[in-house]
């Protein structure tokens, strides 16, 4: 006479545990990939909002500028620094690694920092006679975004009387 016991055999339990382990491992890998993708998307969207705001502010400052001085309070204009004289205020743009800073002196001094997309991103300033130029190269996780093509062409002519180099 054969007795049957209710329950599962050891082999059945091991198979269920192995399948559950595989499902949990693949689920964790999937979630890690989603989190990485969300981080990259977030950085890219932030850069896509910050850079147009920086360019718009820069464009407004250049339009309002009455002079393009070569130096201000010991700072010399160059590829990493652009100095604009806007009435009684002076606006100094400084390009650092992965950021651009805008500082105003005079009435209502203020400092603003704009973060670029990621490691390896850079900005440069240029002066060509009465033109002030801004070029931004973005790099997100090793992928070059040729934003230079869109931004480098923005060179606003200073009003009559602006200083050249």
C-alpha cells in the first residue's frame, strides 16, 4: 500500500527557487538600466533647458552692451572670459570646466552659474571687432553633441561706439 503525502518534492522546490532567482536577477538588471536611462535623459533635458537660457541671457547682454573692454578689475578678456560694459554695470562671463558663470558688477551685483551637459563640455568666448562670440561644445557620456554649430554663429554686433580688440 502506497501512502501519498501532500506537499512538494525537494527537486520541485529547487526548480521554483532557480526560476525565481532568474526572474529577480533579470528584473534588477532591467530596473538598473531604466534608472541609468532616466539619469541620462534628465541630464540631457536639463542641458537643453539651461543652454538656451544662457544663450538668451548672453544675447540680451551683448545687445545692451555699450563697450567690449579688454580688462576689468584685473580680469583680462580671452577665450575663457568675456567682459561687457552695459551702462553703469559690467557683465563678466567666465567659462570653466562644464559651466559658464555670469557676474554683474555695479547696481545690483549678481552671480549666476549655468551648468553644461556633462564631463568634457566646454564654452569659449571670442571677439572679432565689434562682435562677441559664444561657442559651446557639449559632451554627454562620451557622445559629442555639436551644439557649436548652432551657437557659434551667434555674434551680436555692438551698438556704434563699442570698443574693438
